[in-house]
């Protein structure tokens, strides 16, 4: 399952990304989103929702409530 991790820069977001990169339950991180810019080698991360190019099967949201509209 292709996942996008919202809040990927936070503690839980990083943990979910690590588990997905390890292939837990067939998860594959295709993108991440966070209000704080970050760089990962394994998948692209974004600070602007309109820039997201990937099409995930689901979004896992561990963001702070102020990060979403």
C-alpha cells in the first residue's frame, strides 16, 4: 500500500516512515508532508499540499492540528 505521511517530521511521523521503509504490512512511503522543510533520500517530502505529485492509497496523519485546514 502506497502511503503519504502527514507530519513526517514529528516523532510519530518519523516512526511510521521507518516502519514503512522496513516494509511492515506491505506499506511503501511514496511521499511525506510537514510544515517544516526536510529532506529524505527514500521519498519526497513537501511543505505545500498543492505540490504533491504522488498518488497514495492512503494518508497517515500525525500532524499538529494547526498544520491542516
